[in-house]
C-alpha cells in the first residue's frame, strides 16, 4: 500500500494506491511504521503510479497537514488544520472505500508562528488499535488527546508549553502503557515526557539542558538490556530509561537542531544519528562493555563507535 497526503491550495488530498492479494494488509500504526524505519513487509505494493495508474481512490480533505497517514486494519487516520475555523482535526477514513467515517475537532485556536513549509498539523498520530493519539500546539500549549475508533474523545491533557519560531512537529511514540513525546523547543519548558496512554496522566517529565528547537521523534530501543529511548537535538543525543525517565547517558551533538530520524542495526547494535546542515553523523553503541555499563550517566564519548563529516544529508 502507498498513502499520499498532499497539500494543494487550501485543501488536501488523500490518495490510496494499492495492489493487494489479501484482505488484511500490514498495519502502519505511527511515524515510520511498525519497525520505526520506514520499511514495510508488504510484497504486493505498486512500484509506480500516476494520476490514474494504480489509484484505488482519491478524496479531498479540508485544511492543510503534513502529518503522515497511519493505518490500522480498515481504518486510515490523518490530521489536518482548517484555517477558516482555526480547528485542528483528526479524521478517520475507510481504507476500502475512501469514505470519511468521522471528522473530529480536537482543538481550536489561531495558527502558531511557524516556518513557511510547516503546518499546524504536522505531527503524525499513533495508534495501538484501540485508541488514536494526536498532538497539536494551540495557544503556546502542547495538547495531547486520545480518541476511540468510534470518534469519541477519551482524554485530553496539556503536558507542557511550547515556543518555536518554526512551529511544532514531533512523532508520538507508543511503548506498552506509555505515550512518549518530545517537547524540544526554544521556550523554557523544553522537555521529554511519558504519559499514561489510558488516562493522559504524566508518568515522568524530564527538563532538557538546552532550549533549542528540534523535530526528531523519540526512538525506541534497548540499551544494555534496559528499555530506552534515544532523543537527538538541542546540542545533544540523550538516552533515557523509558520506564523511569532517568538519563542513561548523553553525548554532545550531532547538531544544535535535528530533524532526521534515528535508525538502528540489530546485528551490529549501533544506532545512527544525523546532524544535517551541521555536517556531523555518528554511530552510537547500544551495547557497551561492563565498565561502561556500570558507569554513571554522564557525557560519554565511549558510546560513539565512529563519526563521519562527509556526504551528510
């Protein structure tokens, strides 16, 4: 399957291009898919399409949005921001027919200050197959909300404030009972937090050292057999225990501001972090020797397997 969400003038278009041999296709529950790496296990997807070739259906959507669509069974979920009524919305679309099942207003308020290429609906939602979780910035506050598949609001909370001249965007990440989000920003409330996915209650919230905007989604991984996340941006790459929020280690770089997603190689136990225009790229060891494992959580160059500074995207 291929889904395309494109901004055109004052409305958006959702396109489904599909060649399927089975009724049940792979779920795509959040940013970069089930494996956090953009790789799909589907083998019957089209390799090319056009305005007419391999298009199953195409529908207009209100407003603008840069979030990726997510898929669970026969449902597609996507967010959008409608300028006319200043609303931020979550929309459910039937995967087979393209029919809009429901269109819920999550919050309303003036569009935040943002980069010309950003929108007020750039954060990709995430689902566990029971609830759908979304996040928007409204009136300088981060609003996180959960909706049932029937469109009913389950909970809404404000885990923190947010300030950035480029606007808001970060991928939401689910891990068992936790919903993890990044609030890296220029404002004083720069943070990373975990919420209870059933209630929205804050389980832990850790203040960041540097107040610099970054738009990278937290990356789930295991570090020395501990459940962890890696968060890159605001001058540092930091590993947190995702159950407690405690810092496992931190390394400087690769950039003051990051957008690129981290990927990891299970065989080598390395995670790869890109710094973009700062022209820095490095590999972090997810598994260390005994001496490093037992050391305190401080800045640790011993975690860097190698660095590169050429041909960095």
